[in-house]
């Protein structure tokens, strides 16, 4: 039960990802979305939201797996964070024309 923070953070990040996928990008900081064109908002939300959701789900899976083995958490969370950040950075560069 010491990994309950993983579950709480994973659920929160997953909810934010789902909100972004549905097209509401207000949860993304304003300087990270200021150059996104109006017609690109749904695509930007899906890309960034997918990356966020991948990270959130990996934290939830890490919590579930922690009941059996603490070592496996690293093999679940680290690759998912890398893939999730890849999606987020792709969305930032493609639709916002840069990170900031």
C-alpha cells in the first residue's frame, strides 16, 4: 500500500488525458497551446491527450503490479513515460511549432 501515490497520480493524469483527447485543451498551459490553430485543436488534443493517457495508465499498471514485484514497475513506467513524452513532444512541435 505504500505505492498508493502511483494510483492517485495515475488516475488523475489519465482523466486529464481523456479530457484532452475529447478536445478540451484548457488543461494544457496557455504558453504550450497559444500557437495552435483553431482547426488543429482536436488533433492537438488527441495527440497530447494520448501521450498523457499512456503515462497515466502506466502509473496505474505500476501500482497493480507492485503487489507482485517492485522491480517490474521500472520496466512498465519508464518505457511508457518515454513513449508518452514522445507523443506530447510530437504534438507540441507539429501543432504549436515548438515546445513553448
